[in-house]
């Protein structure tokens, strides 16, 4: 387990650091309360990975797909509005996870059985307006 404290002004630097350390991990599971900065961090990570498409929360789409010259296909999933595991599977979440492509998942705690054992878990908490604590486990 690793703890990282950072300001929103340092978010890209932290994204670079995590990519350099954990680029072999195919599933990144982001745990945090609403408004804590999951999508903000994922946006910074996608900037680092040179995604040219607009990166936004897939709250209603459930899955956004991005192309990266660095990481290939990236699936960004938001499980907040999914009612049950069957709906998640029918939406294609399991297929994305099993694809071997990079998967960035918000609200993974809703369906923990879909998350592989070797996933990278990232918990984010607000310290104050611009400061965050990230726990990597």
C-alpha cells in the first residue's frame, strides 16, 4: 500500500508517476466519494496517454472508449448508475475487463466480483479544496 498526497495543480505529475509505476496493470479501479476527483484524475491520465478525444464521465453512457498512441484502446467505465451485476454484464463491462485492454473503472465497489484479483485499486479522498490523498493498493 502506498499513500500519495497531492494538489490538483500536481495531478498530471501524479498521473505520469502512476503510469510509469503501474502501466502493466490492465484494470484500474477508482474508489472515491462523489465529487472527489475520480474523473479529473482519469482525464489527467488520459492526457498523459495522449488521448486526443474528449475525456468525460461515462455516467450515462456507462462505457467510453478512447484511443491512445501510448496505451492502445482504453475503456473508461462508470458503474454508479448500474442497478445490478446482470445489467453491468449486459452493458459490456465484463467483456471490456476480459479484453486485455486498459480499463479505468469508477465505482468498482458496486460489483467487486467483476474486478480481477490483480487489479490496481486507487482510493482518493479530499484533504481540503485543492489537496487530495491517494491510496494505492
